[in-house]
């Protein structure tokens, strides 16, 4: 009887998927075929808001579980009005909002006021949890904007219009061990600087940025930055990467060039992630292995063919990913192939350590109307799977293409928030096939499926959550709701909330902490003794989401401050 029911369920799922496939394939967008197992375990989608009034080009999760969302101020009026008293201020471009604050718990939002153009800008949370947002276009290119979270409705943007020393348009930010933020690159800006400003000299030349610029195409904008456990910075642009000492302002070493000819940075936009850092060694936790992963992009010349030929030619995107153990004495790239090509992908670390590859297209590049064939299926990458042929899984597709100027980020409840997509110069709601998208949706990975509720841990208390000290141990009490389901092992992980734009998840990192022991307190309750982060090289100061993972299923995160 059970086998018969399973066959019937699989047949129903197959039929519904077939008709969904047929419906979506009436456009040119790509829907990947999936096995029955992938259909049953591919997660699900939830439309949160059909319209928030603006297109989510940039997003940042705050430690009060609210999300700052903004696009650019020179699109023309959005579909979200500012309060009437704000419109009396002549410095506002129009009486519509180009930023908002989204409340995750209530699924509501309110408008925020931007006074300078944030088009293709960058950002990072500082150690106190405020969003430090930098650069943009025109009068916004040297602006620093600050958004400090509050419990009420009074908080809004504060702008310093003449702070940056260089124009920062398509630059990348990374918080550093001392709490400063480094701002690297930008269009025709082959330099870097710091926030707060460096005493004395305020801007520094980095010739690597000029060397990696392709004539007419660039392909080195929004460089990938990752802070490594030795305190140096990994910088990747185009196809090259370096280990950079930002204290002494020198290149420590250059890594091997990523194999193949594909370009990886804007406008041939790929994505990158620093894989989880395991601080679980028994004897020497100072020797932490760091591995960087880069996926997607486009072949040489793809941008010129899409942007400057008539009719446009949309070249197939890169389908390769490369992994580089940057802490190895002689690191070399290990290349793998995704199930399909992808340009403009987002790469997000899920709480269980898997990598979600989401959004983007299979042909073309970033830029106005320079891509086609939306990639509707997210891809799950299992970094610890020993069999390379089984590391990629195809997940449930969305119905909403998320192309150029879309964004995504991980929420504290384990869902992934997705918004935006506007590959046009202005808001365009009638374009075929990719009109401006104002909706917000959530992707729910399979660990949120109801059948895992019995093994999903719930964190009850965390010692030192308000002020976690480096090198100190702390205790976490938690419950497992189903009797007899605890297998004796849990993992405690810290995830830094990322600033998301243009396939970048700036400042994203995950730390897997050492669990010394777990003791049972009652039928369902347990206590874990955990070693905190070793130093600010592995965990720059600030707020982190603490997840507890049991049998691959994460809890809802508790916010902790390191």
C-alpha cells in the first residue's frame, strides 16, 4: 500500500511538473529537467509581496530582522510614495521612494528617503550593526550613507555627500578585523580606501585593478573580496586573483589564473563565495583552511556582442565553477561544471553549509537588455560531497525571472529572500520578456519541509549573545521536539549577513564552531558547550546569525554580537 501511494505521488508530481515545464517553455527561459527525487526535495517558493513599489537592486539584512532595500534614484518615479512632508524637501529627486525597510516578521514595509543616487553602489555593516553604504552614480559617487537600525519608525538614511576620496561606482566593500571597511575599485577607479578614513593618506593605488581591465568590456568591476584567516584579503578580478596585505599596502602573492577563457566579473558577471571556515580542530584552531569558489560568467567578447551589435547576439554563459584552497602552499584551481550555463548568479551560503546558486540567465551578460533565457531553477552545490558527479542538484523553479539588477539574501529563519530584476534604463512594465519586477518572494530550501520538523532544533538561550568574546567558550541550550530523534551531534554556525547586489554577497562568511560536548537536560532539552571564534581575522567584529544544525536541519537563528 505504501509503495502504491508513493508511485501515485510521484506520478502526480511528474504530471504537474510536466505542465509547468510546458507552460514556462513557451518562453525562451530555461527550466531544467529534474529527477523524481529532485522534484520531491527541491524546496518551494512563496510570493511575499506582489509589489513593494521599487525594484530590489540592493538588499541588506539587519540584526533586528529588517531588510533595507533600494534601487537607484534616477529611474524616474517609483510605485512607492514618500510621506507628504518629505516631498517638501527640494533635495529629493521626486516624491516617490527609492528605498524601503522591509519587516520580515510582519511581511510589511515602509518607505525610506534617499537624496543621492545609489545606482550600482556597495555596502557593509559596521561593528555596531549600522549599514555603511558607499558610492553610486553622479552626485552619489562619493557619498557615504548610514542607516542605523531602530525599533520604531524614526530611522532613515543619513548622508555625507563629500566623504569618499574617489568615485565609487561598481566597487566592493569588506569589513576588516579592526572594524574598518575597505572599499575597493569601481569604474575607472584603480584604487582603494577605508571607512573611517585612513589618517594621513586617504586613497591608495592598486595597479592590479588596472591590469585586469579589458579594453571596451572592463570585466573587472565589483571585484570579489574575501577576508582570509591570516588577516589578508583575497581579491579576484576578471580571471586573476591576489593575496593582498592592506596594512602594508602590498601584494603578498598572485594565485594561478582560473582555467578556461571565461571572464568572471561585471559585466561578464559571475559570483564567488568563501566556503565555510571550520574552527573545529582539536589542537590548533589557528590553522584554518580557507577555500574560495567562483561560478558562472561569460566568454570574452560576450558583452560587446550583447550590448553593441544590432541585432543583439547573446552568447552562452559560462557553466564552470572553480575552487581554490588559498591556504595551500601551492594552490591550484579545481574546476567543475554546473548543470547549465549561468551569468549573473547569486551564490549564498545556507546554514547547513551548502551553496545555493540562484537568479541570472543562461545567455548574454549584465547590462541593459543584454541577457536572455532566464535561469529559473536554483542549483544546490554540496561542497563536502566526496563524489564530484553528485555535488550539484537542480531545485524547484521560480515563475519569476530574476535577471539584471536582482538580489537575494539569507534570512534568520533559513529562508532566502529574492527581489528585483530590471534590465532596462527606466521602469518598464510592458517589456517582453523581462519587465521591471517589483515583487518579493522567498525560496524555502528542503530543510524547511514539514517532514524535518521533528529533528529541527530550537535555540532557547545563548550565553554571551550580546557580547561574545574571542577565544571564549559559551553554552547554548536547545530542544529537539521529537523524542528519540537526537543523534548526539549538533553543529553551531555563525553566518555574517551579506550586502547583496549585482551577484555579490559582500562580507558573506560562515564559521563552524567547535562543540566540545552536549549534555541532556531533560527529555527534549540539551546544552552544548561551544568554543567561540578564535580572533577577528576569522570573525570580524559585528552581528552574526547563530544557527544550530542537527541532521542537516538548521534552527531559526539567534543574533549574537562578536
